[in-house]
């Protein structure tokens, strides 16, 4: 358990590091307000470090990151794991993730930007009123009155207002 002691002393006071158990650790890559921050969890099986640690990105913290990006991060970390098998590598993995954060997250869209720009470019939903008015001016007063009764307060005609009423 020398690695555990080492991790505790290296990351002492580091708010990004969390020891979930003596064999399970989380590290947040990036500041908490950073839209490209992510969280890696590393767990040691009994045979670690001869066998690979279990690396997970299932933390709720990562729920805005696309699964494709999570998978590519895990793939890159596993390459690093392969290179370090047999040695204590948790620190190495966390540092590797820190050093490569920008590369890992380069394809992650930042949600805050898109939602703002979408609402602007809709254009004007209002149909120019001129066309409707022209028609109404050709109506007699009684026709106008009937029309006004039938329209709802938005000036929209109810469905079927111009159908021929057969019953009468």
C-alpha cells in the first residue's frame, strides 16, 4: 500500500482529489466551473498493479460529456495503463489526464454557447399584417362584424370560418 500513502501525500489539500476508499480514487481534471472539466475514477483490483486498474468516467459529474468522448478518453488512458503495467500508476494516469485535458476534450461541444445563439436566429414569426387588411376592406360592414365575432382575440380565424354552412 505504498502507492496509497504516496497518493495521500502528493494530493494532500488538493480539492480535485478524492479517496473514495483505500483502493478507489477520483480526480477532477479542470476547475469546477470549467465546462470541459471531467472526473476520472480509478479503482485497484486485488492484482493491481500487475493488472490494469479499473478506470471509469461514470461519475454524475461527467453527465454532460458525450459517451464518444468518454470512450476516447478511456481509450487513451488505457494506452497509458498498458505502458505502465507492473508499476504504481494512479498518479501517472491523473497527471497524464491533466496534461492532455485540452486534447481529450477538444471535440466536446460547450453547451452554454449553443443555447444562446439558437434563440436569436429564428427570424420574425409575425406575418406582415398588410395582406389580411386588404381583404377585410372589401367586406361590407355586416360581413366585417360577423368576421370579428368569429375571430378569436388574436385575430386568427377559427378553423372552418369560411366553409359553406349547409344546414341553413
